[in-house]
């Protein structure tokens, strides 16, 4: 098995970290282009991040419906 970019053989799927980061960055770009927000999980729970950089807690219940 060849080693790529100096990573050890112990970590078989090292490329996933880079892919996840790129996916998150792409989501932010799309949210900004469409004037919407992204939702992700933090240590304190789920949050919404708006294109202007503001981050607010995500409430699971919307108009009396659990989403």
C-alpha cells in the first residue's frame, strides 16, 4: 500500500477529514448565495448559522410541530 502525503498507514481514511471540511465550506457558500442558513451540531446542541455570521440555537419545534 502506498503512503500518500506523508500520512501513516494506521489511518486508512485520512482523506475523510479534508472532504468533510470542504463539504462544510461548500454548504456555507451555497447558504450565502441562496440567502439561507446551515444547521450543524456543536457541543451545546444544534445551531443555525446565517450568511452574515450570526449563530443562533436551533429549536426542534416549529409552529407546534416537531421537526
